[in-house]
C-alpha cells in the first residue's frame, strides 16, 4: 500500500516526493536517537571498543578432586569373546565392578535415581537401581595408587558373541568405581564413577573405547566427563596413531549408533603456546567446542573459537593466575 502511494506521489510531483522522503528520514532518525541516545549500536568498532564489548562470559569453576581414574591399556585386543583389560588408578582404596550387557534404559534411570531418590555410593546401590538388568557381574578390590591391570571377560557358558544391531538396548560393558572405605565417602565430593565402554563384537566392530564417563557427586548431581581438545603437547594417544581409513570407519559407525560428537576436523598443533599470539601459555578452555587454545591476553578479543570458528558461549581457565606464578617460579 505504501509503495503504491509513493509511486503515485512521484508521478504527481518528483520534487514533492523527495521532500516527503527526506522528512520521513529526519523523523525516523529523531526517533532512533531518542530511543537509544548517542550510543547507537554499530557493527564497525576499533580494537579498544571490541575489547570491552565482546568480552566472553567467564564460567565460574569449582575445583574438586576426582579419586577415580580408568584406562583401557590394550584397546586393539579387546572383544566380547576375548574380554578386555582395564587399568584403574585411584587415590583411595576402591571397588571396581563390571556389568556386562547392562540395560541402557535401566542405567539412565539409575542415574536419575541418584539425583532424586538415593545416592549410588556402593555397587549394591547401583544393582538395586538396575533391577538386575545385566548379564554378568565381576568385581575387584583396587588398592590405593595400584595400577595393576584387571582382566574382565564373559564366561563361556554365557554364549554371547554380540549384543545385536544398533540401536542397542544394552551396553556391552559398564564399569563402576566406588570408594571402599565409608569414611572416604564423607571426604570426597565425587563418590563414584560410571564408565560406559564399547567393546567390538561380530555385528558391531567399532574399536574399543570409553563412550561416556559419569562422575556422581555426594550432593546428588552427576556430570558427564568430556575430553578437552588441547593445542599443547599431550601424552595421551593422538588420533594420528590410527590410519585415516580406521578413523573414517569409526566415525561412520559412531554416527550410525548416534554416539558421534561434533569433533573438530583440524588437528591440534604440537605447541604449548597460544595459537594466536604464539607467545603466551595456553590457559583458557572455550565452550561449547572445548578447545583449549588461548592465553590470558588473547581470550578477551575472541567471540569465536580461533580453531573451529564456533561461537563461544562461556570459557574457563585451566589454572588461576596465582597457580601460574607458582608454576613459573618452580621452573625458574
């Protein structure tokens, strides 16, 4: 309707048309300035303005001590028929309980019960929540700081060679770590850890790995422990150890099972320095992409991750300024 009116007006008198448009522009400008004042938001800003206006929300972190650690030392040899070797590394005496063929639904119901009903502090508490919806159970006593390998295997009479096609109703293996001493459960915020482990079988040959790790807190929460993508040197196995064919196969199998995460395609550089200035020490983790690639000086300039270009919603430091100074003085 407005377009028809303007066209008619222009045909009637071009000069009058220009005058009306100019007056409308002045009125609109006055309204905008009256609403926002002189601080009208703009897109182009200099670096000093960007520093103050693009500051990323810093996530407040609470430091807790995790008494549990679990690794798979020989993932290439693991299978449902041959079993799996686990290496626990705990700060206190613990109990390692392995559940073969655990129900997916019952496990997640048990995690919700930990939040609302009762705390999963012992293997018996988890078994009560699972309603015995698993095929076989093995249990080991783990001494403090003992890194001895534990071998877990289904008995031959179980006659299980696979857990069916995906999507599956049972996890191949669930490893539960709980504190053995009741006094230790009063000291630590984290009272147990649940690890969901995939083991290859005849119908699903994805390589052995830990799919999820859940840390259960004494207050009733539980957290999904996720990997950080470090730009610094790491002693952890690098994805480059696998051939490109194996990585692409594993990725496709994870996507088929609905377990694949949005991992960055770029490989991290073998450098302990910030990926931007190449001078400061990497200290900041960006969320939700979980890239640890920026130093204290560069974190304030970025709203997007410099490695994957994903927008940064929150960030948190790996160590405080005080800890960094202590570490530097120790090195000197």
